[in-house]
């Protein structure tokens, strides 16, 4: 019998033991990461309480924060994957004018997740149920940022008697994926893979350990959790269907409409210079088209602001809300 034959029976148990040890170590690491993430989330939320309240909408509880008094009520819908906190710079000022509500879509922020597809039509239905359950009566002026622009258009189409005014804040255009340069799709694929990585590893604390969560404790408490990470990915996957749903809406007659667009000189930091120019040029054309959804539509470029106008130039959003609410309260007589 040669050496290799005599040694192989012993080598196999050693290999199995080594594999078992590695498996146990991996399970210990995963369990430790899971425990670390859950303790961190609980600690963040313990010391950074949410504003507003949780409302029972039947299958789940959803978070809504309403301030101020008066009519029409202003309803704020955030961009893809964003919590109600994206409106914190504008809501206090709007509350001086009328009732205003920001909220978390199902699965985001403090709202419990939904098993339904994360399309704009479903989101609109869930928002409708939330407003009813929370006792926020129409009429509404509805405001949507980025992908939230799809949501508010679909909501207005589904419940036209409830909406008396609309504000689109650097809102997505249903045809943008077809009109942007092809190179942008490659970058979008990279962004999607990053979102997938965060969603799949968040339950085990990896994004938190890598410093991918928000630095601010209030933002971290709302946004750095596995439910929000999973919801962001679901909204990205549903984005093409939401675009189709939004494309079938409008026009909206003579309803007061304000379209706010970012400054072309302040493109996204994620875009290389050679791509930023054609993307911004096409974006500006599409923003002008959005303003034509109503015969009373207007468009304004928020100078000095990138995509998050409500954060970079909250005054522009506040003025637009004030203008639309004023038109609703004092309609022009024919």
C-alpha cells in the first residue's frame, strides 16, 4: 500500500473537521452581526424618538406626522427609499400656513412593511387608507419628490375629487429611462447592486460596520434598518412599472401645479462631467413637459440646488406650497 492510499482516510476526517469549524465560525459571526444590528437599531430608536404617530391601517401600522391647522391639507411624499425626514426643513414653515403631513411609505422609516408590490398604484392606495385612518380630510395639495412624483400623479388620477393642487419637486418623468444616455443605465446597474448589497447584509450589521448608515442619529434611527433597506430595493425593482402607471395619468385640467427643478449647474456628484451635461439637458426638457400637465402649470429652476431641493433650497418649496395653497383658497373667477 503506498503512502497516499494510507494517508487519505485520515485526511478526509481532518478536512471535514476543518469545514465544520469554519461553518461554526461563520454561524457565530452571522449570529453576532444579527444581534449587533438589532441592539443598535433598538438603541438608536430609544434615544431618537419619531415625530408623529403610528396609525393602524388594518394589515399594518403606518407612520404619519401632521402639524399645523387649516385647509387644504398639504401631503408630502418622499423620493425613492426616503423617510419622512426628507421634509424636515419645509414642514415647520408650511405648518404656519395650513395642515401638513409627511409620512413613511410601508416598510420605510417607522412604517411596518407591506407584502404588496411596491408600485405607485399600491403606494397611492396605501396612502389613501392612511389618510382616512388618520382622520386627515380632503381636499389635499399633494407634493412629490423624485419618484414620489409618480406616486402623487397616480394618487391624483385615482382620487381626483380629493386633490386640488400639486407640486412636483425635481420629480421623475415616466419616459426618462428611454431618454437618458445609455451610459447612465450602466451606472444605474451599479447603484442597484450597491442597494442589493445593503439590503442583503443589513440584517447582519455589515452596512453599519462599514459606515454606510447616516451619521446623524435621527436619520440613522429612521433609515438604518433592514426593513428600510429591503423597501428601497423593492421600490427600485418596481420603478419601471411605476413609470408606466404614472405615464397613464393626466392631464389635470386647470389644477394649480408647480414644477420645481434642480439647478443644471448642480448635477449629481455621482455623474461624471461628460455625462452630467446631456442628462441635465434632457432632464430640463422633461421638467418643462411636466409643467404642461395642467393649463395652470408653472416651472421654476431652484438655483443653487441639486436633486434634493427641499433640503438645499427649502425656501423654494415653501414658496411653491404657499402659492398653490393661495390659488386653491382664492380661485380665479372666470
